[in-house]
C-alpha cells in the first residue's frame, strides 16, 4: 500500500467491516477518520508537523502569542538584534509560570507599596499559558518571557502544528500518503468500537495498529533524526536459523 485517499479509505472501512452506508454514514465515517488521525498525531511526533516562526518582541511587554495552529512549543531562540537573525541565537530555558511571575514581578517597597520596577533585558526564560491551539494567533494563550524585553529583539519559535486533517474536502495528507496501513487500522479500531464488536476483530486491528506504529515511529524518531556520518549506520540484529 503506497498511499490512500479519503474516498478510498471510506470504501475500505465499509468493505472491511462489511457494513454499508446506511449504518456507517458519511458523517459517522468523518468522525471515525478524524478520531483516528488525532490518535496517530498524539502517538507519533512526525517531522511533517514541525514548524518554525519568526517574530519580534515588543519592548516592555513580556508576553507573545503562539503561532497559528501550534500544538506545543519545542524551543524558543532569541537574537541580540532588532534587525536580523544573522547573529548567534540564545535558547531560552523553559520555566513554570510562577517562576516568570516572580522574576519580572514588581518589587515590594515599605509597607507593601509597589515600586513599579521590573527586570528588563534580553529574555532568558519562557513559560506557557492558556491554550491557544486555534487556526490563528490569539491572545487567549501564549508565552511569558523573562526578563521583560527592553528592545524589539527578534526570536524564532520552534513548534509542532496540528496537521491538515483528511476529509472529503482534503483527499490526502502526510499520514494518508506515508502511513496508510496505520491509518486504516486506526480507523477500523474506531469503527468496530462504534459498531460494538465483534471484539476479536477490534483486538486484531488494535494489535495491527500498534505494530505499524512501532515501525513508523522507528522511522520518524530514529532514521529521520540521525545520519550515517554522525551517528553511524543503523544495525539490526537478524537471528540466523539454528543448525
């Protein structure tokens, strides 16, 4: 199997389950396929979901929005420049929100009065807040940094983005073209769960899905993130038959 489209996947699900469109309607299958894709996305970090976004801090503002569609942030790089990123970047260290609040918080003066002072400079730390996983950048969630920027420094955010989902209006995506077996088995697990059995078939496809995940994850987390020159050739022990 070298790839699969949404339409073909729908046909295969009905053929494997031997159920027609009066039971597995289009709406039900849309939901089954969506749930299967969500499971795969959470089970396997894929290179296709890794993105980078460049932005500029606003002086005296210690918050920035996450990029549109970001699911989680992998790292933030800051440059001692307001013009370009040609210089050497510095990676921010991730901390808890409480650490950031204490670091940049107002200093307490006599009898509890607030001096209004703040720790400013080139940011060194960051923390996440809110959700902000929508299709556009939003102020409902984002990133705290500390110290508070004292200039319009440039930064890069490296993050994983929610992939384009496979649906009737989007016939193929990275998963359907590169992980079709796993996608089919994940859909069949969802389908037999919806049909409430038979349990032996649900167990069969659950095990098949897990086997495919192991192989695909080995590529995504192994071979795609190493090379022969720096890491050496991948060697797999193959047992020879007993004499």
